[in-house]
C-alpha cells in the first residue's frame, strides 16, 4: 500500500482510505468491524468518519458510525497505528446541537462528543464538513451573494480549532466541500494570524465530476493541501450497475432517493462510455474508476466505501491497478465530450 504525506503534518496516510458513512445504516456493527479488520490487514491506516454519519442523516442514528468505530478501537486495543479522521457538521441539521455552527462553543462540544463516541483522547484529522458561509458545494451551480449572510467568521472557527490542537484533542485540521477561495482564505489566516494550517480538503472527485481540477488542483500541489477524494465511484454509478435504469436490490440508489446527483442523462451517457472503455480493456469498471483517482498527482487519499465484503475486496484491488496510456486517452476523450456532467 502506497502512503502519501498529509500536508505538512508529518503524518503519512495510505493512498486508500476506508470511508464509513454506511456503518449504522446499510452495515451492522459486526459488518463494520469486519470491514475495518480487512482494510487494516490490507494495509490501510486511514479511516474517515463524521459526527453526522451514517447517511442519510437522521436523529435516531446520528453518531452511530463513530460509536461503531470506537467499539472497534477499544476491542483491538491499539489506537496509534491508525489515522482517524472525523468531521464537524456545518449548518442545516437541526437534530445536531439544535443546528450546528462552526463557532467556538459548537466545535468544542462537537469534538468532545466525537471523542467520547470514538473512545479515544484525540483524532488525527478534524475537518469542517462543509462551510458555514454560502458557497458552491454539494453540486450547486452559480453563485449569488447574500448580503444578509450570518456565518461564523473563518477566523473564529480556526481560532477554536487552534484551541483543540493546543489541548491535544486534534493533531491536524482539514476542510471539506470547500472552494478555492475557502482554502486560500484559510491558508492566509493561518499564516497571518498564527492559526493552524489546513492539511487537506475532502471534496468529491470521480470520472463524472473532475471540477476539483479547475482551481483546487493547483492549490493542492503548490500549497500542499491534498485532496481526500470522496464519492470516487459516484455513489456506485461508475460500476455500471445502474445503467439502463437498473436498480439492484439493496443498492444505495435503490434505497435512498436523495442520491440522484449522478443520474442525469448526460452522466448516464458518460457512464456508459466509461464502462465500455473498461470492458474493452478487460477491466472491472469500478476498479478502473478508482485507479484513475489513485493516479492523480494532487491526491492524498482516495476514500473507498462498501456495503459488502465483496465490494470492499474489489475496491482494495484497485490499489495495484495501473491504467495504460490507451485507456487514459480514451477516458480523456469521453471527458472532453462530457466534461463534469454531474459537478
């Protein structure tokens, strides 16, 4: 398993990261622990979660994912050989602290609650799950300023995160679902005010959504704030299992109507072509899609997720797959014709 540096933190993370948002909804605790055991045995040292997980987010399950991981950490009795990342929710979920904010009070409460569920004294990477300000994330197109925006100043948020770092509760901080402006603003404040420097940005990146390349890829390279790529299979779409309107029993798009981001006609047409490229080359479509993400120079870690051990094994196999020039050129040809059909 290849490892890559997490920014300038001195922390080395595996190129594949185990995503856990299905733990507690589509996966039982026993299944979750089996996935964690298998991932670590394979060489993954990086596990990503969030206080709002599992998804879809709801009050009765909120925090269950972290609790499953905490029980696993307690059972194995070895905390320091794994890198645990979690996230503080932004505004919009009223069942979390009556509506989470990225204020000092909320962040202190959020980390303490996460640490209790995870049964650990610290997390290695603490991320802001999405900005409090109005911005282009979660597939939003266009930008309309809001003169009455009530958002916690980023200075206040970073100052609160500094307190968590100084207290030993957090080793490093990161952003998620953020924009080029957000990342550069955070870096500027860190440099000018002696605040913690963000080490990573966790954004969507896959064959159907390469918008990270437009502005953030250069920042990732020049500022050493690498991508933690989520949805590398576009909610499983790039496996090809949803083509021609198929909805396999138990699959995410079958169970939950909210996951429709990659199902528009343009995305479906592009998916069919990517699946065709894989099959013509004798490759598994999902593994090809993951291998493409793995190959990007601005990547720190690729967050894989699975609801079955068979899916997990397939995802793990992508780590050793190298795409040849012919396949990569075929992928670029499709991208030129269907550029980011589901941003």
